[in-house]
C-alpha cells in the first residue's frame, strides 16, 4: 500500500500540486491533504486510487518493509494497441487534467519498415512537465474516412487545447520503432521542429490535405469538418512552413 511519504515524493517528481493529483485520483483535496500529513485512517480504496493515478503518470512505488522507493519513468512508449484504444490514450494525455501536463507536441510522419507500400504512419511525441510519451507503435494514418476521422479528432483536441505548442517535422522520418525509446526520442528532439499553425502542413507530409477536405470536409459529423471550423480553411500561399525550432535536448 502506498505511503504518505511516497505520495509526496511522487508529486514532487511530477512537479504537480495536491489539487492536480486529487482530481486525477478522484478524491477530495482535503482527503489527500490529510493523507499526506498522516492524519486519519484512509480507506484502502482511496490509497489505491491515488497509487493508480500516480502509476498512470509514470510513478512506480515499492515497499519491502524496510525501504520505500519511488521511481519516475521519464520516457514512455505505450505498446501497440488498436488505434481506437491508442487515440483514447492520446486524448487522455492531451487533457488539461492529465498529470503529464503537456507543454509541447510533435507530430511527424514515419515510414514503416514492414510495409513499404502502405501509407506513412503519423506519430506523436508528447513532451510533459516531467516526462515524455512517444506514440509511434500505433498505425495512425489518413488512408480512409475512418482513419482520417480519427486523426482529425486528435488534431482537433490538440488545436483546441494546446495551440501555440504544436510542432511537426516537414519530411518523413525513418521508422523510429526500430530503435529504443530513448534513442528515438533523442533523434526527434534533435530534429528541426516547425511550428504547426494549420493541420494542412502535417497532412501534406503524408498525403494530400486538399483531397481529404474535398472528400470529408463537408461531411456532417466528420471530425475534419469540425477541425476546419476551428482552424479555418487553408488559403493558398498564405501559410508558410513555420520557422525551424532550435534542437531540443534531454535535460
């Protein structure tokens, strides 16, 4: 069972407030405050909820009776899931309530070494306040109406919640899944990040934005239509590629 000291240490590693952890765990701020101060006798279910919230944020805790340990996994690479599950994971991470506390988002297209004739995959690197999460093992594409809807939904959430902190790579990368998460992240951080002022610049790296708009942009209920309403249509010649962002290095 997680201890008060481990909860405090976990919050410190994540650089989050009590109120942020309480909200993520679904407990009241007063309850969490009392637990951290050693006041009262909290329910096991309450401690479990707090431990789960910290675990989902990359915190591992262990207690062997004599030693209490708290570890933060600063890099994460979620395993390959079906894209619906993966997109839900991304949307949860993008949420303002997420303990990841996203500070910048990199979208990029990568080649797939196993399927050279398939559409390039779209991947994301989410840089948070204390850790980063790389989504490169899922098959986000824009090759069909359903896949375009999924991608448009992720872009819609990104522009709605994190506009100004969105970046992209203007050319396809080699398959980042072939190397470790640390090497893949280092390579991406060293690349030329460009500010993403409009989703068209990303889609054009893997497909054709104008064709997708013609197919789905006015389809009722399609997320691409909602995305266009949010960011506006692309005006030919008015949008230029964002200026390169200085290479980012791991702290």
